[in-house]
C-alpha cells in the first residue's frame, strides 16, 4: 500500500514539477536575473548571475529549472509517505485529508521559516552567516510541524461541538505564530539597492508559487488516486460480470 | 488497510511492507536531493541553483 502512495506521490511530484519547472524557466529565472541586475549585480560581496558569475547564464537557467522539478519530486515523495502514515490522524474525509496535509507542508516547510527569514530577492545583504541561517531554517520547519499538530489537535478537540469553534481553535496557534514570530525575529536581510515595491512583488511571487506547488501536488495526487480506484472498481465489476 | 486504521497501524503496515534497506535507500535519496538543492555551497553548484533558491524562498548563500 505504501508503495502505491509513494508511486503516486512521485508521479504527482513530476506533474507539479513540470509546471513549476516551466514557471522557473519563464518567470523565476528571468525575474531573478532582472532583480539581480537592478540590485547592481556584483555589489555587496556576492556576485551571482550577470557578468561576474562563475557559470554562464544559460547553465544557471537550466539548472534552476531542473532544480524546480527535483524540488517538487522531493516534496511529492515526502508528502505521499507522510499521507500514508498520518492519514488516520488528519481531519476531514477522503481527499480533504490530502489537501490538509498539503497545507501543513506549505505552512511548515515554507511559511514558518519565512516568518523569520522572509524570501530574499537576489542582491540581499544578510546579517547572519549561511550556516546559522540553515540551522535556524531547519529548526523553524520543526516548529512549523509542531504548530500544525497543535492546530489540528485543537480543531479535532472542538470540532465535535461546532465546526466553527473547531476552525477557530485550530487557527489560533497559526495566527499567534504569524503575528508573534516576525515581531520577535530580528531583521535577517535587507535590500539596500532595490525599491521596496520590487522586493514586495518578488516575495509575493515566491509565496504564491510555493502555495501553488503544494496545491498542485495534492490535486494531482488525489486525481491519480481516483483514477486508480476507478480502474480497480471497473476491473472488479468486469470480473463479477464475467463470472455470471 | 481500511478506514479504521490508526496512525500506529499505518506505521506497523509500512514496517511490514518495507525492508530496512528500502527505508534506508529512500531516506538516502531524499537526503541527497535536499543536500544538492539547499545546502551545497560549493561555488559552481551554488551559482547554478541560485535563481531556484531565491525563487523558492529557501535560504541562499
């Protein structure tokens, strides 16, 4: 059974990854290069893309698009295994569980770390060394999983009394984190060479593209599962008819 | 597998269906992808995945 989940998860990852790879090719890469150039390229001690780069622009574009596919495959596989193991504990019925888990994934892998390290546009100047940031990022993913578990626990506790009460209780831990974490966190990166509007637009696209990736993963996964179930029930009907 | 499974049932089922070698191989693959995409700071690899890291909002440099 877990094999089927994993297969579907990786297949959903390939589907979502192709879409995300195209996004990287047509939006992510050109936009990142534009922002890089707008920030002055090789100022601030880190040159990337543009003229001062180690690798040609086309290589960066191809590798970044491929990385997008790999990223989705990784998330799809992890999503499917987590869904197999945690399905009984997730709220909702049938396909809803998959979308809840995708929400948990988006919140834990992306949103919680972003509350401390907002997505940085190219050309950002960082306050902390990379090792510190990676360690804190991973810690925040764990915090995100914990918050999601708390939210689901609260929902399941109060939902039997009233669904609205459950939703309210479930959203409380998430709302608190979204409000409190950015206030407590020190500013991790600044964009001295970029207009604030451009940084905001870049961040908005990052948030939307990751949310879309998770939604696509869950959508493709549930669609593949329905097809497989449809085939199976069609096959058993056929078998039953041929036995008549 | 059925609708009345608990989470621990699912862990038991998975343990029955998978060998340790399969679990280890799966984890190793995942770790390899994570490492290559997110942690590899070697300048050439880093430069090539640079746009991706920014566009996906994961920490870069």
